[in-house]
């Protein structure tokens, strides 16, 4: 924490700010009279769950909201003593990217896919500093060096798709730093990144902040990040700041119920005990999914992308096998291959029966027993079907003989079981929150009473407190029905709460596997150690162990 | 009921025999629009021009569908010797009334007098069909509209002059006659009907084929898609108009001949859109979820993907309808359309071109065609607004 936190006058002062959105005559208040200060060289975190208004508040600072749909019924935003809300377009443009700059959550969509790195960064220098080509290039190289991009000369002409997620975020940061702003607004800058990359980016931001003496407004839902990086924290819910103060004070002695609720929201509980006596539900030996790389006129296969490269997996009844790894490590591909959703080689056995050679038609009766819950609660439900239709669809396929009333009753029961009011089953998915939608997805899988469920990052799109609830629900369902889970996640906290066996994957291969306690408490390989450090202590690993 | 389920339900604390009333209430029928459709309807109504265009078009369309009751050369109903007759629907031989023709000519004064003496008949507002020739026009055809002439002049060719009972409003040529002495208004009403019906049928049929073809290509992708796309490229390179010219040289063009030839080429219009929607949609997680449930491919395409593609399709449809109508009009204008004698807007335009001295032909044709196409475009715009995802989501 910086030592001069209390002595400085505020750099940014948000006073009594409200944001309202007007749609078809109806006005909704997204932010309700919030006030906070950001002092020089200080990091302030805005914490809250999705929909709490934290991003909207941050966007108001640079007037980036869709006006006139958005409006500010009250408030002032003072930057160096000037009210930004009153500034006209020309004035605010001089502030954007110059005094105040911003980095966004999704580095892929925040960069223009058609411009190379040099052009993207140089643009700001040319606009605000009036630099020429040569001058700008020198400065771009300097910035790329600062944000830790290797061989910056080589990267000048790279397009965003040629960079990894972490590198893209570094380029975004370079753009934000180009004009040495006084204040950097970071809107969930690491949410879309892997844990290891997240640790690196946070390290970088901290480093740069110290070097440049910037202040930072950090928006996040992750309390771990707040505790480690922020000086002060504002807790937001329903558009209001319910509590603010120094990080240590808030974390040690939370006053407001909501803060306590947030702090208690970490996934908890114990995974099922390992029991090698239980019958094996799914077993895969030497499973390989290779995608051919074809080149030349005759499309000859010159190489393979080895998404899954010789993996053995065993899942027992009532047990959970966790698959962890960074994005691109092949964990989802592995899960889909086991369910025969994509083709693979190697033996796959379901309840002792070899299913690798089954045709799509022969697989159909087995689909009842093997189900998937997907990551994105918004994409996984057809927006044009009611909840009853969505959950009942599998019943139509696998129990064609049952009556409509019977089907309806089973749907209602499945919804009750996942903690939803069965009376809401005639509504459409868009009327439900993210957590409720994920429960509907789970109900869709559970209504068929499967033996085996593949859970593909079922919690990663959810808020912390909702994550904890979904984890509890999954554990309860497992206990009640003796389900075998294949749990795929990059979130090690959730895996620790659910899985009794863990496989760590990297580039299609197993790095380490074993019981959950052993992997989490005594990791053997450097990679697993780095993963644990990044996930639980937000520590960046030394170079060479994890990807950049 | 599955015994395992019963047990589970009892374990979970349910009274299996007496489920809660609201739990088992039958789902409401689809009478209530889903919120998204309500919003679409609202957006459609918000576009006032499109909303009114729809009403105007519907009125015109219904009138045209009832053309036989609006403008016809035979009465709607007649009573003759105490017998109720419906000449609109039934072709009575003339001997019934003492004549000798196979089909009664009700415009014949002799038949009219015979029926008037032994009963009565009810004429439609305009007493011409699209084929009937007015033999009593005072000026050689094409004759100008009747209201441009005074009563003397108008009735000069009737046997009793101005006193003739047939020289009445029902026998007026409101929009004049064409160069064969046929009533322009009657031909307009019948021509409008056939244009719209032809357009609707062609749009519907080409949409069905286009959607099916696009769905298959988009969903299966790969070789199916590749081959089909190349085929479509070759197919669309064939010049339709010349093909029709060639075909009409050895086949008598009629409604269904034209329909078939045009359909063979118009179905490609929607393929691209639907294919794109299916290509996009097949990777959605809910499609994967349906596949994981074991739902079959046709059901996935029908239930999960088609609703996505329908938005784009419905948006395109009014414009395809317009295209179909103008194609038919163009062919008629060139003389390669409907068989000679049929009511058609294109033929009316051609007559207007050939008879510059009779401006009512060309002006009427122009006004009606542009009105019809404009109304459809306005409706199409409103439909597009209504389905605009930026307006109907969130």
C-alpha cells in the first residue's frame, strides 16, 4: 500500500453521481448517487457483482455511455478540479487517452483486428502529441518494452490475432500508457485471461503504476485481486456504494451485510471421498484428438494439432474428476471426445461397454446417461423456447412413450431439484439471471437421470456468490444420485471444492495427475506449482514455466 | 410412471399422487405472444407508415380476392321463375332463359328483359368482367372514362339512347376501355389479383425451397455446402429472361408454366441468408446441448435453428414478393407472360405504350403498379423494423 495515501488531495472526485437509462419511456437507475475519491498514486477498487453498476460508473468518468439513452440526473465528476460531466465533446476527447485512459476486459475485441500493433499504439501518440512516424515508432518500441513484450521490433507489424490473450492485454496497456495518464481505469482487465496470465498482468500493472506514479481505478468482481492490489475499496451493489474504506479495514472488519456476504462467497466444502471400490463409469485409454493441418494444392496433411494427445481418464460412480489447465490446453476437447461429440482415437468405455466404435445412432440411447452442462448460461439455452420446453426436450427423445402431463411433472420436479420455482417453467430464458439459467442447464441434464455428467466450466461465467451456490448444488445432486462428474475448469478454487481426483493438462498432455489433496497441497511439477501460486496467491511465475 | 422417479419424488418430499395444482396445470396455449413477439408487434405498429400500408393493402387484397362480386359481367344472384340462381358460381346455359348460347350472356338486353319479366337479378357494382367487351362505347376503342362524357354522348350507342335502362352507372367505364373495348377497371382488379397471388405463391414456394436448401448447406457444411454453393453459382449465371423467351416459343405460357420456370431460379434468393444463419447457429452451445441430449439432426434444424433463420427470412420476404410481382409484370409487358386475353398489369402498360393518345391506360397502370409495390415496400420496412434485434432484444 502506498504510504502517502492519506496525505494527497483527490485526483478524481466523483460526487453524488447517478446514471439513468431511458428505454421506451421507462427510466431505470443504474447508478444511484455514489461518491468516491481517487487520490494521486492510489489504487481504488470498485467491487461488485454483475449488474451492480460498477462498469457504468467507470464509463461515466470518460462519458463513454450511450448518450442520450444514458443520462446523469445528478452528480459531478471532478478531475483536477474540472467537471468532466459538463465538458463538451472536444474537451472530453482531450482528456480521453491523455489524462485518463482505460483498459477493457476483452483484449480481443478492444483491439482493431485490421490494424497492426504499431498503428494501434501510434494513433494515440499522433492524436494527442502530434508525433511524426519516426518519433512515434521509437515511443511505441519503448512502450512495448515497458509492458514486457519480447522482441518488440518483431511485434510491431503483428495483428491482434497473432498475439496471445496476455500479449493482447499488454498491447492494450501499452496503448493506455502511451501518454502517461494520471489515472488508469482498468475494467476487469484480467477476467478473460488464464490465472497464470492474470498474475503476470497484475504484476505488470502494479509495476507500471509504481514507475509512472499513476492512480488506478480498478473494477473487478474478484476479491482476491482487491486484497492484493488495491489501497482502498468501494463495495457496490444495486447501483449504490454500500461501504468504502482502506482494504485492510474492509476485509478484516466488514460493516455492511453485503460486504460480508461477498467475503463469505468463496466456494467451500469438501469433495467426495476417493473410493476405488466404486464401479467405473467412464474410462478412456490413450485418448487422442488430432486435428490435421492441411497444406498445398492437394491438401496433404503435413502436420497435426494435437489437442488431446494420449490421455487416460477414469471416472467412478459418485466421484469427481477435475480437469484443470489454461485455455487451449485441450480440456474441453477431451470432455467432448469422451462423450463422442467429436471423433477421437483410443478406447472409451462407458460402464464397461466400448463406445468408441458406436455410430451416432447407436450412441443415442446412451446419451440419456451421459450429459453435459456448458459454460455460458446465456448461450446454452435456446432463447425461443420456454424453460419447460428446454428441460423437457431430452424427455421427448428418450421417453417418447410418456404423456405430456407426466413429462411436465418430471420437468417440474427437475426444476424444484435445482432450486427453481417450478411455476416459472413457462417463462423464457431471458427472464432469468445468469445463476438461474445455469440451474436450468443443470436441470436439463438432470431430468434424464444420467449416470455421468460432463461439467464444462459451469461456474466461470457466474458471480462469486452464485458460483458458491452452484457448487453446493452440484455437490448435493452428486450425493443424491451417485453421479460421476467430469469437471472441467480453470478455476482451481472451484475444482478444489468439487473434485477428489485432478488431472492437470497442458498442450494436450497430462502434466500431473493424482488425488486432489496431493495436487493442491504438494504439487510435484513446476507447472502445477506455478498454477497454484497464480490461482491462490496471484503470484506470477518466473519466465518459461507458463505461457505468456 | 417410472418407479425410480416415484421413489425419488417421495424422497424429495413430494406427494406423488396429489401434485400441487399449479405444478400440473397445463401450459397456457400459444394464445399469448411471447414477450419478444409482443415487442415486435409494438415495433411494427410504431412504424405508422408500414402499419397503414398493411391495412390499405389488406383492403385492396380482399376486394381483389372478391373480384367476381365487385366487377363481373354476370349478376351475383338472380331469381327466375321462382328459382334462385347464382350466376357468379354456375354457368347456366342460355336455353334456360330462352336463348341459344352455351353460356348465358347476361349483358344481352333480350336476356335482361326475360329475367326482369319473370323475376329479378342483382348486379355487381361494375358490370364488366376482364374479358367482356363493351359494344356500346360511343367512341372507337380505346374509349376514355365515361365520366368525361355527358349523358347524351355516353348513351348514344344504346338502342334507346339516353332513355335506355342499360345506360346506367353499372355500365360506366370508370377508367375507360382498352384498345379492344374491355373495361380497364375490371382488368385492373383481376390483374391485381393475379399479380398478388402469383407473387405470394412464388414467394412462398421459393422460400420453402430456399430455406430447406440453405438449412441443409449451413447445418452440414463441408462437402455438401461446397458442392451446393458451386451449383448455385452456376445456376444463377443462367439468364432467366432468355430461358423464358426460349421456353415460351414451344410452350404456351400460362400461370403454372411461368410459375415453375421462375421458381426454378428464384429459390436461390434466400439460400445465402439462411445458410449464413445456420452456419452461425450450429455452433451455439444450445445446439451442442441438444446434440448431447441425443436430439436428431432434422429436429435440431427445425426446432432450434429455424427460428433463428426466420427473422432474416421474414425480413427478406416482402422484397422477394415485390420482385416476383415485377418479374411477372415485366414478362407480360414484353408479351411473354400470361396467355393472351388474361387480365394483367404488364399488358395494360404495354397497351399504354402502344396507345399514347389514350393516356388513361398508361397512367392507370403506372399508378396501380407503383401503389402496390410501394405498399409492399412500406410493409417490408415495418417488418424489418419489427424484427431488428437491436430493438427487440434487451
